[in-house]
C-alpha cells in the first residue's frame, strides 16, 4: 500500500494547475497539516531555504519545479536566448538555497537539459515548447523519485525479514514477543521525498507484510525532524516507535536493544562515504563498536559520481537560533519558541556530517544492496559515466 492510498492521496509536491505548485509545509508538522501554494521561482527558493520542504529527494523535485516556474514568467514572444538566460538565473538561485544534498543540483541540471533538447531542435524552439519540456521533466523526476523509493522499500524489507529470521533462530524469547528494532536518525521517510522515503521505506514495506517491527526515533536536534516528522509519519502508518534523545542510541546499541540502524543520505560519494544529518556519524561509530549493522538507504540520484571522497562534500551551516531555541506547541495550544541558552551565548550549527564508507555495512538503493565502496557502487551502476 503506497502513501497515496493510505493517507488521503497526498504526495509531498504536485502541480495544482499550470501556475501553481503545491507542497506540504513541513514547518507545521506534527501539529498542523498545511498545504502551501508556490507561484514563482523566488517563492520556491524561500520554500527550500527556509525548509518548508526538506529532505534530499524532495528538494530535488522542488528545484525542478522551481525551474519550471521561472519559465512561466516569460512572455510567449521571448527569444531562445531569453529562455536560456532565465534558466541560468533560476539555476543559480536554486543551487544557492541549500548546498549539501546533491539531488537539488541534479534536478536543476536535468530540467536544463530537457529544455535545451527542445530549444536545440530546428535552430530554435518556442517558449511553450520549453515550458512543456520543463513541466514534463519535473513531473518525471518526481515520479522517478517515488518509484526509486518504493523499490528501496522492497529490497530493504527482504533485508529486515532476514534479520528477523536470524533473530528468531537464535533468540530465547517466545515468537510472539520477537520484533526487529530499527534505529533511525532524522527524517528519511516519505516527507523527505516525493513518496515512500529511503530509510523508512523498508520499514513500511516490512510492516505492511506483517513483520513485527519497532523504530527508535532519534529526536534529531536542532530542528527535530525525527521527533516531529518521523514520529508523525510512523504514527500515521501505525508503526510502533519510541522517540529517544539523540544521545541515547549508543546505550541502546550496547545493551542489545537495536538490531539494525538505517539512515538516509543527502549525498553519497562515488567511494561510498555517506553525508547525512548531523549526528549520523556518531551512530555509525556506536554501531561499529557493537556489531550492529549500519545501512544507508538512498536513491541513486543522491550519489555524486564526480566526487570520490566524502570529505569534499560541502556541509551546510545554518543559523545559531536553531540551536539556541526550541519550538513547539504549548499547553495553551499555541506554537511558541523558547530560548534554551543564555542570550549572549553563541552556537554552532553544522547541519550534516560524513560517515566514512568503512563504517557502512551496505548502501540500500533502488537496485538493491551495494557494498559501500567505489567497486560496490560501480558494480550496481555500471552504465554511469564517472568522468
Ligand atoms: O536538513 P534536512 O531536513 O533537509 O536534512 C535532510 C534529512 O532529512 C536527512 O539528512 C535525511 O536523513 C536524508 S534526506 C533523505
């Protein structure tokens, strides 16, 4: 059962009409479900930068629709040169919104190429043809994102089933009490993509097949994507879960309460290093020390084939306020933010970290499991030009 059938037919992004992209404004979750209209390139840049939408796959789709919206503002008599200029400007603005997830750049480039292919025909194409090409490509990228994530779920569910069988054959607990405990960090569920998710897609697929499963949800300070988004998704789907403080994972792994860690990724290098939400690296270290398998789930659009070493991935730094303040629903039902630190304290806010491939048990992709190495990825994606 896809999210489309189990939750009022929503994806995270869609075209309402030719002038309007609609998104779920994730800043309001888990307390309010708000749909926002996005009408222009500049609005889309704000939506991405201020994280109304977030997550690697989804910001790739949003950026693709941003390219489309930029062309909507051109008049029909615009020249081919004006179309190209418009897209160059849009590409620059969109790529400046968030630097880490490679999907954003990939989405922008794919729409640029799709438009160029119609502009190039017969020495020049119309604005209408360019618009249609951009719209179709943005929709294709979005459908592909959902499809890749669904396939990650299928491959990951098999993996979880195997872990369950192994646990069953070695455990002393009665079968009825046995379950697989997954630990995840941040939100790599359907909210982070067009649909399904990467790290949570195997959880949904395994749960839908009847596998007993429970998820430890890292709250994921400073923006709390785990506590607010992952917990909300899992609750909606009926999956048993427990929100934990970010620092609890090591203790849970050491005391045998975690069978597997699955996280998402914002960019994976061609050598298999995985960049994900800040704190992921510490989870990988704890997993290694406790022989807990650590998988990173990602669609191939998250692989940066041009970059071999994960240390070169640009790490986004966000404002101090995200660390200094916490925001939530107060007892009077109003949403407020509260200051946690002395007003004068400064704060550091690195949004992502890189987990080296040696700590990653495997990369779970739409084509199945790859070893986290250049050879492992090359074996699964042999057609990709890495130059
Ligand atoms: O800053 P965000 O919320 O856009 O961060 C992205 C993430 O949600 C995570 O790092 C996630 O695990 C990978 S994106 C699917």
